[in-house]
């Protein structure tokens, strides 16, 4: 399975609610204050991702990866 790289991008405060964000590499991204309600993070890489004050209500976080190796 391949991922779409978005590493090191500032997505602070954006409205990404309800989006399919599966299999995206969010390593080192800033998602602080973002609206992530009902977003799908299935298989996403979230290594050192900043979610401070983000709204994750109803977000799907199944099979997320916290490092590039999926460990």
C-alpha cells in the first residue's frame, strides 16, 4: 500500500471535516486547531503530527500508523 506524502505542511486551522484523508503521510504536519470532524484517517501516517486543539469528533482513526514502518 502506498501513501501520499504531505509531510511538514502547515494545515493549522483548516476545515477538513468529512474528507477522506486515508493513506496520507502527515508526518511532522501541523493540524492544530483544524476541524477534522468525521474525517477518515484509515492507514494514515501520523508521526509527530500536531493535533493540539483540533476537533476530531467522529474521526475514523482505524489502522493509523505512528511511524513510517507501521509499527
